[in-house]
C-alpha cells in the first residue's frame, strides 16, 4: 500500500542518518524518502512522477543539512550546476512531518547585479527591481540576521529603492551585498540548518510530537517567478472546504506575487472559481484555472490525499511548486477520508486509520470557532469537550431558575456534588475550582455531553458575593456572560462564536466501516433514559455501567431516601425503601425498554450515605421540618454519618452488607422490571454489579441475598428469569484476589477511576490541584485519571484479568472507568483480552473508531 502524501511518519528508520553523497536532483527514480529527505521532498518526487509542471528541484537529506549546520557545506558548484548559468532559486524546509514546522522559505536566491540587468529585459524593470529588493530584504533578515525595521522607510519599488536597500545592507554589515550565487546559497542553507537546530525550534517541534533527533531536509528549487509580463502571479488552490470537507474550489490568487503572498489578508488577491463577490482566476486565465483543477484532481487520485496545490503562473503558464495535505477541521477529516474511500482512492480500512479518534469527540460537540478571538479568563482541565456560552450562576437552584427563564447559564462551583446534578442538567456548561478528570463534575459533564472545565484553580472564589476574580484582577459576577471551552480547558470572556456539532452521513459511514473491523465490544456508561438513548444513537452495544445513586436525587425521592437514612431499625428502613421500590423499578424498566434486549449492567448503590444529607444549617432545618423531627436529632445523625475519609469509608458493598435492605430493594426492582420488560419485548438478562469489593466474603454475602430476592420474585410471580451477578474491581485487593472472587462472579468490570485513586493513593477529587505541575515536571507522563497508567494500575488489571480467567474460563472482562473511552487505554484492554470497554455515551464513537484502528493496524502488521 503506497503511503499517503505527507502522512505523519509511523516509524523512524535508520535511513535518516545516511551520510551519503551529494544533494539529489529530484527525478522519478532518485533515491528520496520521507524518512531521509522529509515529506516535501518526497511529495515533490511524486509530483514529478505524475509529470506535473514542477520546476527543477534538488533535495538535501537530513544528514546533509545536519552537516551544514556543523559548518560542512556540500559541493556548491555541483549543487548550482543543476540550475544553469544564472540560477534563480528558492530554498524550503522539508521536515519528516509538516506539522513539525521548519524555517521559513527564502526566495530569489541568486539575484545579483548581473542577473538584474538580464531580468530587466525578460520581465521588465519594475518586476526585476521588486524581485531584487525582496531578495535583499529576505537575505538581510534570514541570513545576515539584520533588523527587518531597517527597510521600513524604503519605498518598495524603483531603482532608487534598490540602491537604498543595497546600501543599507552594506552600511550594516560593512560588506557589499554578496554577488556570488554560491555564497548566497551557502548563507541561506547554513542559516536554515542552524535555525532548525536551535533550542527554541527543537522545543516547539517536540511539543508537536517530534522526536528529539528529528531531522530537517531542504529543497532547492528553480524559481517560477510570478512577476513580469503577461499574466503572472501565484496562489494556492484546493477542491474541498477545510471546514466541512465538502466539494468547494477554494484558495486565492494574486497577480504579480510570489510565495504565499496571495494568502495575506490585505492586498488584491482574487478568488479562484467565479464568485459573485469579486473577480476570479477562472475569468482572468481560464486555461490556467482548468489546468490547476486537473493537477489537483490528479494529485488527489495518485497521492491518495486531498491536496492543496501551491502554484505560480508565468506569462500564462502554470508551474506547480508544491502539494500540501490540506488543513482540515475534524468534520472535514471524516468527510475527506470517507469520500476518498467512496471514490476507491483508498480502501475503507485506510479511511478508518486516517481519522484521529479524538477528532470525533470534537465534531460531536459545538466548538469555539478556531478563527475567533479568545479572551481567556481562566484555564483548567479540559474535562468534557465542547463549548457553550451562558450567564454565570453559582448554585444549582440558580441554574434551574435560569433554565426556567430560558436563559442559557454556566454553573460555576468550587466542586459539584450529587446535589448539583439537577443544576448541571439545567446549565449549558460547568466550571469548577477543584477536581480532576474523574471528579464528579467531570464524570457527569461527559455523561451529559456538557462542556466542562475543572480544576480552574486560578480563579479566586467569593461564593458569598457571588463572584470570581481572575488572576489579572478582573471580577465576574452572577449574570455576566462567559464561554466555556471544555475541549481546550479554557474559560473565555463573553459569548464566543461557535461552530455547530456535526453528525453527518460521512460520520455514519465511517462508523459502520469501523464496526465491521472491531473485535472488542463498546458499551456506554448511562444512568438516565436520556443517556441510554444517546448511547443507542451512538450504537453502544449495551450499558456497561448504570450508576444507580443518581436516581435518588430527584426531589420526591430524596426525602424518602433521607427517611431511610434516619431510620435506625431495619424494619423502618425497609418501610422507607418500599416507597422507593416502584420508582426504582420504573427507572430500570425504562432503561430496559430503551436498550431493547441489549445488556444493561446495573451497579448497586455505591456512595457514602452522607452525600444525601444537607451540609448547611438551613438545609438541616428544612430536613427537620420535612421529617418532622427536632433539628438537634437531624444535626446529630448528620454528624454520626460524617467520615474522615468518605471515599475509603462506608460506601459500596460495605453499605450493602451493613444495611442490606438497600440492595434487597434494588435487586427486587431489577427483577420485577426484567419480567415486565421481557413480557413486552426482547428478553432481558440483567447484569448486577457489586461495587467496591475487596474480599471474597463480601461477594458471597451479597450473592446469597440477591439469590433469595430472585427466588422470592420467581415464587411471587410464578415466572422465571435469568440474571448475571458480577463484581466491580476497583480496589487493589480485589484485583490481587481476583482468583478467589471470580468463581462467584459471572463478570469482572474494572472501575479504573477508584482503582487509580487507590493504587496511587491519590484523591481523584483533589488531583487537579497539582496534576499540571506533576505532568510538567515529568513525574507522571500524563494524568493517570485520563490515560490508564499501564505500568502500575495496568499491572493490577493484567493480574486481575489473568487470575480471574484462570479460575473461571468464561469470565467476562471489561473496564468501566473513564479510561474506557481513551484510545491508548482501549489498546491496553484489548491486548489484555478484555471483552468490552464502557465509557460515557459521547465517547462511544471515539472508542468504536479507536478499537477498529487497532484491528486494522494488526491486519497491516503495524502493531508490535
Ligand atoms: C470507577 O471507580 O472507576 C467507577 C467507574 O465508578 P465511579 O466513578 O462511580 O466511582
Ligand atoms: Mg468507583
């Protein structure tokens, strides 16, 4: 399979270091490779093979450019020998990946007094003078490193201007402007080679993923001038829109111009195709226009990529200077990949590889227009992608009031708790001061598809005054308009222009192809009917985690829940729970209906009880009122339930064992809903999951009670049903003891949020405070709550998986922590033999694509 033009390198080869011969003339058969000469040189060779009108070009390899930086120049006579008696050249960078950048191109090298005379005859005095001046300026700033300001006062044209430019150079350097093309070219090559090796340039490209030893190639190309008699100029053309990927001839052309001048905002650039807004190249030079379209189409077909053509027209004649992979939004990337495959230019599996899974996450949410001006007022962790604008509110109640007025609002909280969920539903975005990627706000935000920035610790909160102050001292109050960019972790002043989310036919097609390749299941974490619908829309194969506790925060249920918490006797607890049973049953029934027989894994109650109790005096007073109890009793019970470390305290299965009535009620609700849903439609086999297990005995105890409830429901209804009971592995001990837990469990699902928290001994709600610093200082390669720590937490996963499977061959393995939607973590789980991953609904497409890419790469033998 031929590689796409300018595709990002996947492997670095030893060819990079070849210390061979001299610069190579680019011909159809010359030994040029992206790994040794860079993407531009290779692309130009492909254009030569297509017989496109490419000016003569010589390529310098990474090794040669490295030597140049060290002071060892190639044989200049031989290099210039390729370009005739009076060469006029440009030099451009050719890095392995165009995204890694490189020094700017230098044009018109070789211009001197003698050539000037000649050029005056060929292209006219004005054009020749302008060309010479441009070169003097370019050489002075790029090579002689003179201050560009020194030319500010000069007129741009005329012999006098030229004289002044030459004198200015001589005054500054105390040398006449070099006339020998060999001297000029040597200077240009040396300055470009050294610029690449400078520390700043190295750090910049490393930030874009370049290895520390990334090389730079250079190409020396005969100038196609773009100035002079007849129709002369330069421009760029592409056949699709960079924003949508849909067919649209775009680009700019400018008469009497060079390089990328046509793209400058000011000036007299014109459209390419006929356009009611102004003149076009199609009208000005129809033949050249038609030829450019043909060239660009040919490139697409043969280079197997949507390309932008950089061209020059010289007296009506087209020259193709370069072909560049077009810039593209996420949406356009999907459309382009699919349309290349539809046109049989590439096979569907290659289209799957062409789209970065995270790009799907972007296109499924609104985004801040990349061209919009951004006034950043705070930065934090990009916890849930997408962007939205609204007025600031500081409480869940204010968010609900705002939604009732139909006013978009952004909820700002120090951190969110389950009590804020309804406020989060009402808001268009959320910002918190504290928290990390698996904190409450982040998890819920992703579930709801709500843009969210957490850990915005630069903001100084004044909750009483209902305002926040930014690091530069600006204060934002309730009602002020802001924009949350959850994709980039930024909070912006005002309502920034947004680009709409897109889920077009190209997206659907790509996902269908991906599913045909995928060999690991993808489910969604979904708690509400809305989540479940979203999950089905994104073709999740089931629900991998339904967190049931969120169901108890509805106002009518909260009171009953509190009654249950206040009951000190089992019978009283049971009475309160009896009221919750029908509501809980209705919740499950609805989920089963939406999922139409696809598996639904319900996690039994997990959080510490005090999360359901008020934490302010006012809240306690109103609770005392609604329970008709003295305030002192309420306060006392709240104090009694308080824990020093609730996340490691009385929660999960510990609660299930000490207050078994809760799990009994949930099991009954699940079974009764199962029977009802199965009677109406597809057969339901519910999955029940026990959270926070650390010992085999916990599973045995819960299992016995669940079996008892199942037997009771079977007897009471006279009907049979199946169910599967499994364990959530989220404590290190459960992973270590998986061998003895597995015989009691049909499945193990790794809850990597808590498992990461407990393995590191690092609070998931507080990690945001220092995570940035830890990553910056290289303590962690990346936030382990975001990307699975393959070494430590991963070892526990592998251990748990293999010990579990050894004990029980048919054990189903999955991951339901937030890592389930992260491509690298999916690769890890697939390798460890997991059956499926489960992630928030909006990440389901990302997971489907990432999983498919792993299979395609395996097929192509690209994985290790
Ligand atoms: C987990 O701990 O990984 C998990 C999925 O559960 P929660 O985030 O609800 O604690
Ligand atoms: Mg957990």
